C-alpha cells in the first residue's frame, strides 16, 4: 500500500509542476549567437514604453527628407526622444552629417532651448512663454 501512495503523490507533484511550467513560464528573449552572449543589442529602432503601452523614449534613424512647408532638405538623422506622458517630446538629441543638436521643451511648446552645431556654426536659442526669443552665437 505504501508504494502505491508514493506513486500517487509523485504523479500529483509532477502534474502540478507541469501545469505551473505550462501556464507561468515566461520566455526570455535570446539573441542568436554562435558562442557566448552578444554584448551588443542591434536593431533598426528602440522604443521604451510605460505600463500603459505609450512610447516614452525612442532612438531611431530618420531617413533623409524634404520639409514641405519650407523646402529645406534634411539628411538622414539619428534621433533620441524623451517623451512625456501626454506624448510630447520634451528632450530631443539629434545627429547627422551636418552636425548635432539638443532641444529641450518646457510645459508648453513656447518654452524652448535649442543648442545646435552644424556647418553654419553653433548657436543657442532660448524662448520663453511670452514669446521672447534670444539667440546666442559666437
């Protein structure tokens, strides 16, 4: 009688383990490597989302394009954006063959700081909520 109880107990334990593995196991994302773990994360873009699924930070390569209202041509640009809970990019850092820039935006689009260095030189532009604009150049 004792071996039969032991077999039933082991069967129940195995069944519980199988169910827990089946329903509660989370698979980790694994990079395909030939030997050891890869020290580099590679991809076309990276997005970080909050608990609600909203994108809060992104790094991506923007293709070269022409801005229609002005006709200005922009080269391919790597852009890092930090985004507030309302979907507004508060911090932008960009880099292209023409140079780089940093943009900080306050609680409204009127409040801005723009620091840039490109082929035409470097500048710091400050804007406040009243619409005053100050440009600082060397």
